[in-house]
C-alpha cells in the first residue's frame, strides 16, 4: 500500500483515541484489519480494545522494568500473620493476563503473530533430523 492509500485509510477510519501511544498501534494494524475478506466496520470496536490492551501492556511493562531496575527483582517481601513471604507484584500477573487477552483479540481480528505463521507441522513428523 502506498503512503497516499494509507493516509486515505487513516482518514476514513480515524483513530477513536487521540493519545500518541494509542495512535501508533491503530496506524500499524489498521491496514491488516481492513484488508481482511470478511471486514466489517463493527470489527473496529474490537480493534480499539486491542489497541488499548497494547497501551496498557506497555505501561505495565514500563512500570515493572522501572521497578526491576531500582530493586533488582519483580517481587517484594511482605510481613503478615503467616510470617515473611516473598510475593510477586500484582502488576506482573496483570501484565501476563493482558498478554493473553492481546493474543485472543489478535486471533479474533486475524492479526497472526510470526510464530503462528512459521510454525507449521512438519511433513516428516516423528522422524529425526
């Protein structure tokens, strides 16, 4: 697709959110969504959710990396009635859930990850190489 065609596409399907970080994902994936054979404008709402998930994932990753750089770990020590416990930050678990949701929405919208396209069953399955 040429730059003019991409501009026309972005004008036709404007980003519903004006934040720069959101628009980055909207711009990068919009062509893939629109080029699908069964594209319907109702898919754009799911696409908006996917872009928001990516933005939230980036924010969580930034937080965790910043914490890891300062503390050297993704966990913390908590004192309670059961004694001292080492716990993982809830943000780490939430980030993993976000990643799972990103994968689900990507599949739903037909955005296939490289891993999904390159890992095909081998014709000589079961044979040693």
